[in-house]
C-alpha cells in the first residue's frame, strides 16, 4: 500500500450528484484521497505526479455478487434455467485441485480489473465442501491481482434434488438411486471449516475479508442457518445468500415453510446489516420491508437474471423502500462476463421493462450509485470505497476521453452508464497504487494466465466427463419439473408477458 503523497493532475472528476465532470486535481496521502480541488491544487514537495490528462476519473466499480469459480466455465449452456445450471454444477465446477481454484479466482479478478472493477463479493464454490486452504487461495489470488474482495465460501447441507419439492419423485428409479448418492456433507463439517477459516484468517482485512454464504435457503436446514447466523455474529462477518432468485424458489418456499423465503429467514434472525441477498427477483412488499427494516442489502444481477430467465427484480420498489441495492455481474457461468459496466447499464435498462411510467425507471445516477456506493455498503466497505471524496480509499478508474464512448462528450454520467463498455479503461489505481496502466495489468502475466487456463480446462473436461454425462441425463427431468412448478400462481410477477 502506498504511504506517500501523490497528485493526479489534468483529469476530469465525475461528480454524479451534480451530474458534472469538471476539471480537477486529486491529492492522495497514504492510499486515501486527501483533497479534490481545482487544477493546480497545491501538493507537498516530492509528491508523485500522475498525469490524468484527457482522462475521466471515476471511483472503482464494486461488484456486489460474483462467483470466481465460474470463470473457468464461461459460456456454459444456452437455454439453461437456474435449476439446470445448478444441476450442471458438479461437472462445470467439479474435480478441481487447489491450483485450479487459485487460477479461477485470478482469472475472475483480472477480468474485473480490466473492466474497471476494484472490489467484489465472491461466493466461491468448492466441491464437495469448502476448505480453509481453498478459500485462502482464492483471497490470495485477489490480493495478487490487486482487487479488494469479500470471499464467502458457499455452503449447503441439502442438494438441489432434495431442496426442490417433488423433484426426486419425478425421476425414474434408476436415476433417482444415483441422485440420492449426491448428498451434501453434514452441515457440521462446513461449520467446522468456516470456524477454522475465521480463526486463522491472516490476510489484511483492509483489502480481503472473509464472509459466510449458506447458498440458498431451501438448500440449508434451519439448524444450519441458525449456526451460520451465530458464527457470523461471533466473528462480525457478512452473510450472503441467494434469495428468491427464481419462481421455483419462491413457490418452493411457500410449500416448505408456509411463508415467503424472506419471512422465514427473518423469523430465524438472519436478516441484519451484515446480510446481503443476491437477486431478490421474487420479493414482495413485505419481504422488501423486512430486509430494509433490518438494514440488509440486495445485490441486483440483471445480466444473469436475463440469461437464466429468473425474472426482473423490483429495484424501484426496493430503493423507494429504503433498501440498499448494489449491482453484481454474477458468475461467468451464468452471465458470461465480469463486465460491471454492462451490469450497471442493464440495471438501468431492465427497469424500463417493468413499467411504462418513465418516472419509475432507474436513472443513470441511480445505476451508477448502486454499482459503486451501494456495492460498497453490501460488501461492508461503506465509507471506505465507492466514492471519490476526501477520506475515501484512492480506488480510481481512468477512462480515456479519446474513446468513441465519449466522442462527443455531451453528458459524462450518462455516457459512463449508457455508452461505456470497459474499452475506455486506460488505468486503474487501488489504494493509490497503479494496478493497470496503459491498458496493461501490472500484476498479471496475461500470456501465462491464458496458457494455464487453457491447460486446466482441457484437463478438467476429461476429469468431469462422468459427472457431465449424469447431469445431461438428469437435465430434462430437472428442467421440466421446475417448469411445472413455475407455472403455479404466485402473488408477485417478475416475468414479462
């Protein structure tokens, strides 16, 4: 981390609140922004000079929900629902050794950084169960690339086939016997691992933090959820869950609990300022109020919601209800890229499908706030990152104003949200230190990364062949049963048409 002084001169600093990008200099001390002022701002003698001429300066984007393991499964599937993705999980994410896990996280971090994202909440999957070594390797990979992260191992004590009501009974007997052997480990094993991880965490929490991710309510017994609640409180770490992502989940929640998934979690005492819900497409008004009243956050993932057909989240209602909303890319196996500019643009666009009343659409400023300060709150870095302001970490993205994205420069905020695709990212600074410069990742050998990724994926194709064959045999039974569940009535609608 930089401990000296630096001054950025010649750039334009985006001010989302004022919808302006005036010329300004930024003074940095010890990795934090000390002052932002007019060009020519006084700087201490010997301050490092950073030329920001012809650059638009914005805060690093914050990815409120990703899955680093998904980077090696990019482009998987076509017409795949969420449940079909979960069915394929054992082969698209299975048979990985420690080096594969480290590599997947490094690839995920590198792609995010190249697209102007400097912090992420990563729900990383290890099969069959998470390990302290695996989670630590993931965190170290983010640190090596230069990206902040909250790393939360995904945990469950029920398989997909146990979690979806009636799914096992919908399968022929010969497949059911094979599926019944795919049981998750007893939750005590995951809890023991998590406690060991939290006890031994030795990585700088200013950059990398642990959290817990009991993945989906229906995939976790109540006893497991209560234990996760208590463990998160004991160690003051975050809880991140997929909540009401698909209609199948929403319908199943009513069937199993007799109430919504959110109401059930609230009654178990899981909701609170540490809690982040991913997706929330099928939340109703009471659910939103419960989350907001408890100080929780939602990670909105419009790209994967569209890709998997899970629905369009009621983001206007969330924001109007006082709920913190961040933006996420989700994993590359469910949304195909780690481009936060694409995600924040979609966050604005999909709101326009829910209603013809333009006053309820998510505006450019709101989308940008969700992808920066909103995400920072979801990660637990509120007041630290997500803004360019005195006292905040100097996590800064330099956008090239010579890019076609800004030619002509009519409205900087609108063009960051609606025109930027990541191609104008010229440099990125984290803690006042350059981690990407002149379009080049400074901490990553990209040629070597490509060779390692290609070799790992080729080996994993062979190692997961049997698991893939089983998933393909199960696919229609899973898919069609879940389509049937999704045809049942529900009191809110997140689908169009």
